[in-house]
């Protein structure tokens, strides 16, 4: 059994192709926090980037336009097909991968990893494993930008999606990632009380 039970593939497969924003998380523009990060990035180095759970590809496209060489992965074949069709760019390698079964060659090689709302969409019992996997993908001196809905440690919003607990944001630190900057905002949707963006840097 797959960790996500084909749920995501079904959502993409059954989506109205003339109205892709009907996919609950899709808005057909790059993630606003990623765009802000790229706008204020203070060095001009654009190495290898990875987008986890890339969906329809807008975040990968934003990174490629900045000059990164991008790998963008998703478990859904349909999402990957649509992303390739929307962004037929040589500098993006869109491919089907299961985050739980990534090939060894992907680990420790990315200068920049972007993860937005994939962790919370998977059963919380996999959380420690996911936090370790995502941390291990980042190269020495590389960076992770994490966007997630979060809740306080005493709360229980249930799911799916299952908001991260505040304490879980520091789980990445066990794997060499140090918090460089953290922002959070209150949100109005019933998914979670806060929207968090954490910028980590790897310091081994
Ligand atoms: C809630 S959506 C978020 C999409 C996008 N990152 C965003 O923030 O809009 C979660 C994405 O993760 C993908 N996904 C789910 N399980 C996955 C897995 N095991 N490996 C890779 N991608 C997965 C889904 O297909 C979906 O595109």
C-alpha cells in the first residue's frame, strides 16, 4: 500500500481540466512565500533545487526562471504530466517519485529544497520519517524553505490535512538544519490556526 493510497492521483485525474483551480490546493501561480524568498535572496548563487510535491509545477517554474536547475517530484503521474505540459522547460526535471522511496542519488545534493504542504497532507505517523528524509535531501550549506500550516502543541485540529505541531518545526534541527528565519501568520481557514514559513540552513 502506498503511503498516500492513490488519493492524490485520483484528485488530479478527476480534476476539471478547464478549471484546474478546482483542485483544492492549486492556484496556478507560484507560492507567495517562495516568491518573497526569491525576491530578497541576497546572493546570486542558483545551484540545484528540489520541489517536493510539486503538483502542477508553478513553484518549479519560478525557481527555474531564477536560474536554478530544478528537480520537481510528485507521486501523481497525472500531476507530473500536467506540469510538463504547462512548463516544457529544459531546466526542470519533472518526475514521478514517492518521497518515501527516493533513490540514493538524490540525497545531500540540493542547494535549495522547497516543501509546501506535502508533509501535512500525509498521515502524521510518517512525520518523523518525512522530516528526516527532507532534511537529508539538503546539501551541506544548502537551504530548506518550509511552508506549512501549524498548530500549538496542545491543540488537535485533526485532518486531513494534519497541521504540523509547533514543536515539529524544530525536528529538522536534529538533522543538521538550523532555523535562519521564521514567520507565521494567523489564518482564517479552519485547516489550522497559523500559516508558517521557516527558512532553514544546513550546518553540519
Ligand atoms: C496538498 S498538495 C500541495 C501541493 C503544492 N506543494 C502546494 O503547496 O500547493 C500535496 C502534494 O504532494 C503530493 N504527494 C503526496 N504524497 C506524495 C508522496 N508520497 N511523494 C511525493 N509527492 C506526494 C501530492 O500529489 C500533491 O501534489
